[in-house]
């Protein structure tokens, strides 16, 4: 496995805890890890959708990182290189290559 494969940097963050009394978030997003990643934007034809006759494009990508426990689909990714965007995990994470890597799809985060 080449170190050059994971030349982008991302921060993985867990969502805020929910206050049981108010049902609202108590605090902000929590850092889980800052790691090297490979980020590949999805091609526009694969992410376009039609809604009420309008063609909509989604800002989505696939992300690969070295395997690590504890990454779940309710977390988000903050891209620290390239486009510096915040992305929601929309698919995965899936363990690939014999458990050596995680792969997940992401889409531009909206609060």
C-alpha cells in the first residue's frame, strides 16, 4: 500500500451529543481522527437528478482511508486539502481490500 495513495487530508467528526432534556444538540462536532485519504469526486453524469423538471447536480465523492474502527455513517468529513468542504457520509463505510481500507461515499453537508 503506497503512502502516496492517501495524499489528501481529512478530519472525521462525530455529531454532537443530544441533550435528553431538550432534545437539542449539546455542543459541537467532536474530532474523531485526522487522517490521510484518497478523495475522488463523482462524475456529474452519475450524480445528477431531476426534480420537478430541473436538473440538479450533487457535490459528491468517494473517500478511501486506511482501516480504523469506530467510523459510522452519522459522522461527517471535513476536507482539509483541495476544496476544503464539509461532507456527510451517505454510503458505507465498507471494509475493502481484506480489511485494510474503508471506503465510503460522501455528499456536501447541509445542516
